[in-house]
C-alpha cells in the first residue's frame, strides 16, 4: 500500500515539473519589451521628406556642374553637339541622354547654330555665366574664413595633420578654392606647413600652432546663448545637444530616459588630446562615443552648407578617432543628424546637421551658400518660361525692324528737306512717332540679363 502511494506521488511531481518547464520555455520564447536605459545600437532610418526634396534638387545641380565644367574646358567655351554624346559618357551619362538633359535646363545651357559652320553648338547662358562669376568672386572674398575652417579641421585631428588629398576631395564643402594648395596653404605659412611623408608619396597639411580661441565648438556657443536667454540649469545644459527627431519617429518611455541620461553624460572636446586617458572603463567608452558625436557635429558646423557626404567623412575617420560603422552610428542619433540616400541612385549618403536647417533652408545662410542656391533656382525654372523669354526677344526684334521700315518709308514719301543748320525739319515727327513708344516699352536690363515687357513684373 505504501509503495503504491509513493509511486502516485512521484508521477504527480513529474507531471508538475514538466508543466513548469513547459511554461518557462514559453515565457522564454516570447521576447519581452526591453527596459534598457541605453540608446539601441541599430535603428531603422526614418525618412524626412524636407531633406530628401533638397537632395532631389542637389542631384540635378550636381549633374549641371559636371556639364558646366565640361563646356568651360573647351575652346571658346562652346561644345559641338556632335561630340556631346561622346564626352558625356565620361560623366556617367548613357547614350543619347546628354542631349535630352541639356534641353531640360534652357536657363543654364543654350543651343545655337554657328554662323559660319552652320552646325549646332552648346554653350552656357548669360545667367549661368553671371552665377559662376559671382560664385568665384565670393569664393575669393571669403578666403580668410576658409583659412579658419581649415585650421579648425586640422586641429580636430589627433596627430595635428591631415592628408592633402582628403582635403582636396572635400574642398567644395569647406569653401576652399581649387588652387587652395597655393592660395591658402602656401600663402599662410604662419598657420600651415606642407610636409611629405617618409614612407609614401602622400603630402600632409600640418598645423603650426593651436589657437585657443579656435577650440570653442559651435555647440558650446549655442549652449551659452540658450543659457543666457532661457536661464536653464547649468547641470542640464552643460553637455546637451539639440535634438529634433524626424516626423514619425517613435519615442518610447525607456528611450526617452536613455536620451535624458545620454544628454547629461560628460565628454571630451573634439579639440582635446585624449592620449593619456585610460579607455578600458565603461565610463570612458561612453565619453568617447559622445566625443565622436561632438566631432561630427563640429565637422558639419564648419562646412559651408552644414552638410557633407558620408563617404567624405570616412576619409577623416582615422585622423579623428571616429567609429568604423559610421552609418549605424549616425542612425543611432537621428535627432542630431539626418542621413539622406537621394542622389547617385542611392549609392551616395549625405549627412545633414538637423539644427542648421529649417524648412529646407539654412537658418544662418552665408554669401557662398546664397550664390550656389542661385544655380539651383536656374535649374528649377520652367522650360516654358525660357520659351516665353525667347518669344519676347523675337517680338522686340520684329517690332523694332518694322518701325525702322515704316520710318524709312515715311521719310521717302514726305521728301524731307534740310534746314539751314543741317538738320531735318521732320525730326520732331520722328521723335514723336509710334516707333519711339514701342522701343521704350520693351527694354533689356543688361545687368541681369532679364527682359522686361511694359509693366510685366513677373517676367524675370
């Protein structure tokens, strides 16, 4: 009897144990919501259409710049249409694509017939030439600012020097002229030194001395300004960054706590030397990670348009101690940066500084940015408006020719006689004729290449 009872108890305990194990297995298979207070490493990119639309215009402008450099490199700055397709393939255009591309932008490119050879040529319009001239003038005028930007860029490097080729690739973003090696580096020997590497043939730009006045980051100036205006607590505003998440970005309770803790984490400045610190602790790793955010923030702040491609940031990765996986690192901080994949069929990644833009425009524009935007305005102008401008030119020419013919015919019919002082007696009639009224209503402003028809203020 005792043996029977003991066997039943063992069976019931075994069933209970199996039931408990099965329940625990189900609980492990269902992954609960993470309650970690650290920012997740991998995040999905949330699109912001304001920046993507900006890059759609930039994509067209980039192709237009390639065509402009191609035309300006030719003799007399003209290019025969017969050679257009062959030369455009070097720029990445397919067959018969270059001609259609030029016709899309009649305010930038002009197709005309050669008066002697009677073949079609392509050249830049007067508006495009004026824009190029203005950009060159502004580029030369802001060379002192470009010198400051280059000094700050080299001062962020851990070795105090930067490869010349990497700066040449990114010269457009930092507002450096094409001949910056002579007009900037060699012209200012008190700031820069050009050296050759011993093992390789690479050239490096080395900073002569660090100016303490240039070691103040842009985010530090923003913190000081907001602290003086709003009177925020010094503990909360000492290490924080401006965060503005894109529309549709889901912010949970624990993610918000993680961002709040990250904002209060201290870090080293991008201009500070960190060779003597121990990087093995968790606190040092957090500071180093936030220092990388500050470095990219400062790198974008010293650019002309507060944006740069991810591929060009990668050139400075080793010199500035940036993470290896830059794209994942930037997606981890989508409230500070925005990564756009528009342009070059998704192979090009452009990084924007979110706080510097508002509604697709820079909050604090500079002269070089404004002159470059004029090219984008020419690209966005409708081809129909260019057709209307051409009709106005032909209308003016025809009306002028008809008036001159009518004037000559009237002179012949009325048989003007010379007065005593050698002037025509009918000159008063000629000055008050309809021809004078017609020509005065259609004027050409030669300064900006704009045709004005009467009181039509909308014609630009």
